[in-house]
């Protein structure tokens, strides 16, 4: 490991083996990047059409809930009109019948970590996705000059960025002043109002990546994808093939919105007439997960997540009721819970000095860099958590390795 480490204060189980994927899966992942890039461009267009009055107004209204007017105006500025993130990382749960998409992260951590892991495992003869330096080369080409600006909220990721881009290029967001140089924004938009020195110096035309578009950081898009009134738009912008492919991996979802339904209406798929009925679901019916959509410190790192069948009926009811109350300031979504399949992977046990096979569930995070308007796969990070964990995320009990392609 680099002397300064890669994640501040974090540890995980190590393995001598990268996580194996067959060639068919790798081919699927390569194509998935094109579909996710198209999805983000379609989402950007739909939001713009909404606030311009060319699509239903409620779309932009829902996505702008809780956001300061100043930030909304920046997001809608002419300078940013067609900009979308150029580094895309989906969180994919490996399920029995393929992958389930739990999030599309446009300010992803793990870039430096995955680059270092790829170099290290490739040196041990592993055929890692992206090759030994493909991830690192893509990251540096993606952002060849300027400053990497990190907020205190994201400080855990500072060591990996210093390893990847050099200590001198990494700056603290709390006292950063824009000066015309390119900026790589490594903080979520919910942090923007807290960074007064930075925000006061922002001017239209400032080159900043990912663009300051808080609406694109909302998990709500994964629920909007399933709304009947928007199906024609998604089909038209994505094309039938991309639309069908995304249907297969995006779990069905709903925005937790308090508007009362007509007497004859139900929430499609849930077959409930109101969220109060959903709040009263039995444990068997609660194969669902409740998440904060975005613009909150609880919207990343698996915080702000309630797994329906893993909490008491009272706690589930309370969580749904709180989500309804919070709609105007912090919308939530509910999705079908995607249960990861059990796999086995070895890790090195420091106490016994032996390899131990651990049953676990897998989150796979491919990294796509947009090059010439096409999303290219340059590496993939795999987190394997013990099988009894309901939420898959980085933790000291998890194995973290790069992905490799089987020969």
C-alpha cells in the first residue's frame, strides 16, 4: 500500500485473487456504459424540457425540492445546457439472474483505489479489467490539469486522489477560490451551500467536472424511469433496445410522494391505494428498500437506507411516514429489494495466516470514462460482504478486489 494509504481510516479484507468474470459478462459491462451514458443524457434533456414548459412541470419541481435557488439557477444555466458527468460508476448488485442497478454515481470514489489495485494484481499475473494502467491512464487523461477539490465531507477519499493526481493538485473545498483553472469537483452538490468561499468565487463559464447539476445526483431517476406517463419519452430518447436493457437491471421503483390518489387508483406494482397502506405492509410484503433520493449527507455511503423486511413493522411505518413529511425538502424513493446471490471468495486471515473462503454477496462497480461521447470501461471494483449483511458496501469485514476477465 502507498505510505499515505488510499482511504483515510478505512480497512478491509484482502485477497490474493481478483474477482473472476466470464467474457460474456465483461462484454455486457462494456455495453452497459453506453446505455447509462444515454440514460444520463436523456435525464438531462427531460429536466430541461420540464422547467422550460415542454414536459410536465412536476418533474423539475420534484427534482428541485430542497435545493437553494442559486444552485438551481447554475444547473439551468446556458453554459451547462448539454453537460453530463464524464465519469460514470453504477453500483451493480450481482443477483441470481444478472445484475440489479442500485445507483448511478456521478461523483464516484474508488478511482485511485481501483487504479492501484489493478496495477498490483496485474503485477501478480491477474488479467484485470482495464489492464495494469488502463484505469490510471484514463483518469489522468480525463483530468490532465487543474485542481481536484475535495470537501471535508469527502475527506476519506483524499489519499487515493493524492496518489492518483499528486498532492499538489488536491485542494480543500472549504477555502478554495475559483481562478479559471479546470476543477474536478469531488464533493456532492448538497455540500455546495456550505462552501461559501468556493461558491462566492464561482462564475458562469467556469470549467468544472462533473457539472454542477444536483438534479442528476438524484436516485429519483431510477423511479422516474418506471413512471407510465414518461415511458414514451424514455423509449424515444433511449431507443427500444437500450430501454429494454435498462428495464432488466433497474429494479421497479416509486417516488414517495404524498398526493392523495383518486378512489380507483393504485400505486402500480405495489397494488396499494396509498403510502399509508404500504407503511402497513407485512414483513413478507416488505421486500422493498427505502432510500433518500439525494441532496443530503445521508444519500451516500449506504446511509439513509431502510430495508423493509429487515426492520420491525413499527420502524417501517415510521420511516415511510417520515419520507412523506420530508418530500418537499428531501424526497425518498422505494425500490424492489435486489437480493444478491451468494458467492465464495478467499481472503487472507491475518490471525491464522491462512486463506479463508468467505460466502458473501457482491457489489460490482465498473468505471466508465466518456471519451469522444462514448463511455469506455476502464476498470471495475468489487466489494464482497459477508452473506448475512443486507446492504452491500465498504466495511472492515468486506473483501475488496478488482475484477478480472477469465481466459
